[in-house]
């Protein structure tokens, strides 16, 4: 059966659980064990979804050619480290290296990333002669800016939402974003190790300079992440942010990107 690989930012693991729950074509799910997978398989367990583990990508068999008429799907999920966002150049290097590693093992790759500092803008073209790659795009074909942009429908609703804040700096967090604030703002890829107090002071300086006053809890419709609200309030209290609620999150861009890759793979036959 066709094998679809998902190479994803750990921030978007809830959306993958949602896709698995809602596509009856998916017959097998394999998760690569790389130290970034623990939360993901916990959510699969809680959702009652079956999966197997692969100790490394190189233990996976090479993908066979797609057979005409076979709509069943085997899914392989590769979660990537959140701290890569600290340095966009490193993020691109890691993504491209892992795409090359993944390519022989799958018939197509769904890349659960946005532009992320504009370093992934040409990834589909760069791999067009190697393996089909589909990155998250909005309805007009533009690549989404980031995970929040993907969740609220793309650049236009994102911009309209930011305008609605009337200049009050507001951090928008999905449930997974709220649960990973400590990891995301830890500067793991910094050139020198930092103490907890140094990290706090750097974040506080950055938030103050950017006039951040609030943190917004974005309702995505997905509730796989435990203790997201507690994590959000702890983060808000730590930096003295007001908490507000936002609606408007959906899975449409994730679903459409997934369906696009399925169609591309079926047309290769």
C-alpha cells in the first residue's frame, strides 16, 4: 500500500492525531522513536489508535511503487525537535537532511511546517525530482507563515486577527503551543548555555520591547493536549500577561494538504 511520511514540527502533533482519527484509509501507523515522540504516542494511546514504533528511519523498508486502485494508506510519523526554530538556518538544514533520509522509505512526504523564517519556501521544488513533498498551504496556494496561521486559515485571517488587537502585543497559543512554552522559549540552540534566570530575563526583555501584554488561548477544536490551560496560565503569570480567549481555529488547511498529497501519490501510478 502507499506509504505517506509526515515530517512535522512537534507543535503540530495534535493535528496529526486528528487526521489519523478521521481517515479510514489509514491502515497502519508507524512512529519513529527519536526522543521527540513520547507525547505523540501518549495521545495516540489515549485516542485508542494503534501504531508501531521504529527505532530509526533506516529500519523502515524502502517503499514499493504504488499500485493502481489501492486506496489504503500506511503512515509514518517523524516528530522533529521544537528548539530548531531558534535558528532558521539550522531548521532548514535539519528538515532537508531528514527529507533526504525519509525519501526512499515513503511514496510522498507531508511537511507539517510553514515558512518558518522563509527558509522552507522552495522545499517542494527542491525535492520535486526526489519525492513528492507537500508543505502546508492556504486556499490561495500561499505557504502558511507558521502553525497559528495554518490553524486560523492563512495569511488574511491571520492579519485581520492581529489588526483586531489594536497594537496591543498578543502571543497567540494553540493548546500544544501553550504546553510547550518552556521548551519553545528555552533558547536550546543558543551558542552558549543559559541559566533559567538568564532565559527569563531575555524573554522578559524581548516581550517588553515588542510590547507584549497578553497571551491568547486559541480554540482549535482539538483537545488531545492535557494541562494546556494550566501551562498557559503558568506562562501568563510568569510574565504578567493578561489571558484572553480566541475562536476560529480549524483543521481545514491540514486536511487539504493531506488530501493533496494523497491525490499526487495516486496520480503517479
